[in-house]
C-alpha cells in the first residue's frame, strides 16, 4: 500500500543523529520520533533538531506502541540489531537497520521469515553500495565500459581500539558487509559458498572476549550462477593499517582500484594502451543528482563534519562516501511506492551470512560453507 508521507523514528542517537536532518528534509518523510536510553543525550539531540518533546522516547518498547510511527531506523549496538528489528516488525513497523543484519544465521532466518509473513519493508543500511565510489563503478559496468568482469576483491582493515567495548567481543568476519556487498552487488549476484582462513593472533584478553584468535580473516566467495569468485579480508585489532574500506574490480576493458591511502584518488586501468598510459588517477563524481533536490546537499556534508561533532565512524569512515541520503531515500521511497528496498531482507541475509559462515569456515581450517536457501532468491 502506497503512503505519501512516512513517520520515521530513529533509535540510537550516536551515529544515528546523522540521519535526522536528512529525514527532516526528505519530501516524503516526517522525522517524527527519537529514542535514546540516556535522558540527557535524548534531550540534547531533540533540542538540537527541534523534535517534539512528546515524541522523545527512552523506552524502545514504548516507542513501538506509538501508532503514528510507520517506520524505524535502528542504529543501536550490533548485539541488539536482530532483537530490535524483530520487535519492530512484530509491532507493524517498517525497518531500516544499520549493518550487520544479525550476528547469527538463525536470527537472519527469523528476520527473513518475519518480513515475508508481515509484508513489511526491511533493509540493511549498507553504506558502501550507495557510496559515490561504488555508484561510479556500477555506472561504468552498466555502460559496458569495464567489459566482462573477471575478478573482484575488497578489504576492510580497521583498528577498533577506542570504540565501544562491545567491539572487543566481535569476530572480524561478523562485520563484513562493507566488503561483501560491493563484490556481490556489482553484478547483482548472490554468494553460493565461502571458504575462509584465519591469520595471526590477537591479544589473550581479546581472544577470551571474542572467542576468536585471529587478527585477520580472509575469505573467498563463489558467486552463484557465475564464473566469478571474489576475495575479501577483515581485521579489527592488533594489525597495523590505516582504516581502509576498499573495493577493486578487474574487467577485460577497464579495471578500478581503490587508493592505498585515504584521501588519494583511485586508479582506472585501461587495456590496449601503451604500458605507461594504462593507469590513470581519476576524480570520482558525486551522485547527488540521483536524489530528490531537497536532500542532495547531504552527499557532501553532514552532522559529523565539524570537529565538535566528530564521530569515529566519520573520522575513520571518510563520511561513508556520501551514502547517507541515498540510504534515507531508498528506504522512504520503498515505503511510499510499495517496492522492495535495496538490499531487501533476503539480500541482506545473504550478505550478512557470508561473514558469519566465513568465520565458521576459518575456525574449521577453511572448510567450504554453503549459504542457506533462505538467503537465496527463488530464481
């Protein structure tokens, strides 16, 4: 059923506050309610963005009982994603949840089944597939400029020291969607099976907390109904490397490589040129023109740009490639026009379960793990 205006509630106001002004300016969204356990933080953010005091909730359960709320945008800690998503769906609310979908295959399955049962919209708010770099490569691919894709790879090393303590309990591949999504999304394929190896070790206290010894987890993904495989790796602690959320694609005509150092320009390699001319540093354009004019400005600036609002996801994440207004728009538009969001629940489960099963594979010495049927489309 189409809906002209969507009442949005944002749950979790750390990184989540970044999305408030975008929803406020979206032509089909009403930034209706916010939720945060800390009363001082709740009111600080509410006052800053002029949120109605009667629509400020410290209790998530109470918020879900508000019949005026159509949809929730969940930005709570990772360990609560599945629980909070299922609570919202069962309360009749559409859901956009930050990554990952869940931290167990069973929870992913329950979310997929609940979405199918309720008919509500669910999307995992994966930033990479709405970043300007990804959209640029996707455009090259769809225009045929890359030629036949031969290989894909992605890496996400990130030192999580100084982040909230729950990261110390995280396994590297349990937070892998930033590297899984581009290698699967570019050619619109699903993961069929994975094999993963662990490398190195982290400190004893982190091993005890996470239950995983590995400093790095590196995985190969076999793409279903394709001759392609992709390689990804993740690290969270005890591995010296500047933050990098990279995506490389190699085609018969052109290949795209992410810069090695944050702030540099990517490289486009063109075949059939003299050797010195094959690589060329390029400027990736912005893709605000794909959005309603009211929110285009947010591809270039956001709440956390200023030093006084600095957030680690922006300091280390480079602003997520201007993706935030795209995430807002695709979620709101999917509700307004009664269409599947991208990624939908099944796609989100496939992307998430790649990492979950990859970790299982690493713990078993690289054993092949097949993606379960609920993560695969009917075709």
